[in-house]
C-alpha cells in the first residue's frame, strides 16, 4: 500500500510512518511531496494521504494524525500506543489537549534530526524511527508501572 504526505517531515510525519510500518502495513511505501501536490498525487497513485489538510488521517479536534491512525485502525486499545499518541500530539501541536510533559522533548529531538544533514525525508524517517522504538518501550514500561499518562503526570 502507498501512503503520501507533505515533504520536510517532522514529528507526526515521522511517527505516522513508524506506526503504519510497525502495526498496520509492514510493506508500506511512503511518498513525500510538496503540500499542494498531495491530494492530486494521492488520487493518481492510489495512495492514502495522511497529515495533510482535510485528510481523514489528519488533525481533528486538537488530535494529531498519529491519533487519527490509532483510531481508524483500532490501535488505541493498546495503552502504550495511546500514551505515545499523547506524546506525539504534545510535540506536534501546542500541547494544549493533554499537556504531555514528554512532548516538548520529542519536538526538540525531531528538530535536531532536521538539522543533521539528511538528504531527504526517507533518510530522516530511517534515522529517527529508533526514537519511536525507544518511546514505545518507555510507554510500555509506564503502563506496566501503572502510569498510563507517563512518568511526569500527576
């Protein structure tokens, strides 16, 4: 299956491909194009658009695209993925919905990856997915410790 979004990835457009490849479609192919071209290219290539304006798998009601994917594919029942969704939201938005303490740290890491000189969005995704593997491990541990909202929440 092909998935398509805007080029120049950061946070949600790295987290979403990680989620899709790990939990939905291990053979997923990702395309990154200028924002103005996403819908036309999606139709032309029969690709699923995500994290773009008016996409089903986009931002809605304060929630980010990662959370839209969790919901559509019934992955939100995994409390560790739900926590990871709140962290991604906190990094990708103004963090007003959950006030997730880990969010700004993820945003800083994502900003750093954008400055490491990777040639394209595929390289950034490949390099940064280890961060999401680590965050998911953190989220599983928080859930196991009875802290489904993370280590830094009351």
